[in-house]
C-alpha cells in the first residue's frame, strides 16, 4: 500500500509518495457503475431458480473466425454532429493537487504478438465474474487470475450491490502488472494491483478508482475515479483530486495519447438541467487538466470508455439512457466528432492494443470481438469485459 504525504510546492498543495500508510477512506456511491452491475447480473441469468451454466474455464471455444472487412465499414458523421476538427467550447482547469512529478520510465517491450500483429493473449472477465487470461487464437482460457463473488452469489443476494465482483481487468504493455477492478463497494472504487504472475486476492494492494488504462509504451497505468492517478505500484508520479462540479465523474476506462504524455477520459458533469459530457485531458508535463464540452452528444445518450487509435483519434461507446441502441464514435483529440460506426447493442469497450491498430470489445451477447487492419472476428464467448 502507498500513501501521499502533503507538501507545499510553489504555494500549491502537493503530495509526496510514502510507503506503508493506507489511502484515505473511500467515498460516496458509484451510481453508474452500480447500475451497470445490476444490468449485467440480470443479463447473466435472471433468478437463482435458473440453471447455472458450466464454468467458462471448462469450455473450449472454437478457433477464432476472421472475416475481411473493407476499410470503409465506418460511416462519416451525419448532420447530427460537427465534422470539423475545430475545438468545441473548452475550459482549462488548473490542477488542484499534484504529486512531485518524476521522469517517465523508459520504454519497454510489448507482450508477444501473433504474425498479424495482435497480442497472443488477452485479459477478460467471464460471465461468472472471474478474471482470466485467454489465448487469442483459440479462445481457450489459459489461467485464472481470480474471483471475488460469483454469478450464483449475485443471484442469491437480496440486493445485488451487497455482493462484490470483479468487473474488469487490464495489464501494462509488457504484462508485468495486472490491474483488476472490484465492484461495487467501496463507493470510490477498489482497483487491485498485481504482478503479472500472482493471483488476485482480497488483500492485494488496493487503490481508489473504478477504471484504468495502460500506457502504450511504458509500464504505467492511469486510474480514474474521484482521483486521477498515473504511475506504477512502486512509483506514482501524478495524483490529482478531481472536482466533480468542474471535471465531472469519469465514465469508463481512460486512455493515453500515443506519445505517452497525456491521459484522456470521458466525464459526466452534473448541471442544473441534467448533465453535459466532456473530454477531459491531463497533460503530464504541466499537470494541467482541461475539459472540452462534447456538444454533439444527444440529450438521451451516455458515453462510456475511451481508446486511442494509432492515428491519435479517440474511440468511445455511445448508448441511450434506456440502453436501446449502442454505437461507436470516433472523436478527435480536441473533442470534435469525426465519425460514427456500428458496434452492436450493449457493446463494452476494451481498448486498443499497444500499436493502436486492433480494437477489442465485448458485444451485447457476451462475445469477445476484435477489428483492425481491415479485418474483424470473434475470439471467444461468455464474457462481460475484455482488454488486450
């Protein structure tokens, strides 16, 4: 465990990392995360009177199928959103608290890849809320990372939120560090940090937050929640306490700019008339957080997650409040809508591989899917989340 000792730097309240002391108590409820968990629990089997399917780890999934798709599978933005790259309304918010920033770690090698460039394995969470590592070519589960609660536990509980489960997992680009999200208590989130080979345990080092994203070039992760933290378990080089009234509540996973100097995430900002959606950006070289209003988002829509393409453009998932449709959206780094594309109802974004070419996500039927390099395919079935 790590803690942050307050220090004063240039009149700003900053923090210096110290070991052995626990983080402060975690705060108020993660309502969007809780709502998503309840929906997942319902989709995964209804009531406890239904038959429980065999654990995924005993199922062999057929070799992944791939189909060629034209590079023009996406469609250009319609008149419902701007197509220029001009920056929409934007405000810059000075960082209220920061750590003493250290030099970024050296670049490292990515996990082994297949001849077509995709990673040889991916991380995923099964319908039974077990974090696993999966073979990209065959869809076979190679190892279990861990499990908090099960689907049976959720179905037997009077209140789904009373049972904690693993809902997402990520890893650093070299696979040396695993990051596992436990939902839904405490409210501020519980992110467990593991070495690449150790299993998940309840007493694993925990950091407040509810989603993470790995750097494409270094052994670092960005964790979002009521705080933004960037670094690695032995050295967090940035931490900022976010004011939700200004920057909002992070929605889904953050992503990194291709040069590794910036972190982006989607945020929901409460207003007197509802909410507004913004693209938040942390500049690691200056410590400044800025936000750009995404005025192309429909009133009845929600955004979740963010992933960076090799081109530098960002991809997010757009869905209605009633979850009646889902589509993908490509956004420029300055927040302009570039294009929309079909991704299928109920899709959950996993992100791009370190090259920014191959996208991975889980569709509404629980199939892990990928696309990139002019191809697309299905990797495995029976999952709620997957990431490279």
